[in-house]
């Protein structure tokens, strides 16, 4: 298989997964969408919109190695989902050398928060929201001290990642997690666009044009360093 055939196959794969590659004089941008529920080790029903981590992880590795892709635009509208799968994707993106910009549209809830802050620069629209809450698990749970310690350790991992990749403090983030006056019959906090930026969780308030402008600026900066 020659190089052209490989590129054609890669393009076909992108189209099948609903992904987009746009190229102009400023550079080549790979648009990655995180939508619906992040699917982990359990297969979700066909009626649920999902982001499958087993598709995203190898794609991210390929993007990082590709000489044709200059940067990633990460678009988020997710209710959250599997913790390990979400953190795996977030860790991959945060460890990339290529310029990355995230934009929260609609919602970036639960484990979507680490995904929103994992990019080198994060944006959120005015109407978008983010729900910060403690770690939850559905189904059969063993009522033992070890289970609660495990929950606490996972929650600490999420908190450490978010605070390391954003401007929010650990105390404030944990305060949002445990707030009791914000959500009916639940604990946690819902942050809308301006609140998310004011808290330090998201870098800037903006739209698609703002996110693309920043990504092009980062790409240009990286090209100048290479030269």
C-alpha cells in the first residue's frame, strides 16, 4: 500500500467516525467531538449517543505522530460517563505536544470536566453548563470501608487532574463538589459559562471563532519555534 492509499484509508476512517480535518494556509486542524455519554468497558444501548474511548485513544496517538495534523480542536457536549475512559482520553490529550484547544458547547458535565480542561487552552460558550459532583457508581456496590476509600481515591485523582490543568484551586473545586444548596436531592454545583471562567475552571468565555483563532495562533507559534 502506497502513501496515498494510506492517507485515503485514514480519511475514510475519519468520515466514518464523524470526525473532520480542515486544512488552509494557516494549518491543518483535526476536530474531535466528545458527545453524549462516554462509553467505557460496558457497551451502552444503541439508543444512547456515545463517545467510544477505544476509538479515540488510537486516533489521538495517530494524530500526535502525524506530520499532516498541526492541532486539535476539541468540541464537547457530554453528560459524562465512564470515569476511567474519560480520564484516559483526558490524559492522552494533556500529554500531547501538538496545540490543543477545547470548547464546551451545551454541556461538559461530570467526567466531561477533565476533558474540558485537558487542552492547552479551554473555552466555554455563555449558555454552556458544567456539573461538578462527587464520584458516583450505579449498580451493585459492596457496602464496605474499602469501597468508600476507593471512591475517595478516584475522586482525589479527578480533583488533582482538574486542578493541575486549570486555574481552579483544590479547595474551591471540592467545595463545588460537596455543595448542598445548588441541586435538588443531590450534592454538587452547576456552573454556567461566566461562572466557570470566574472560578478558574475554564480559561476564557468564547465561541467557535475564538477557539479557532487561538488554535491558529498556537500553531503559528509552534511553527516559528521549529524554524
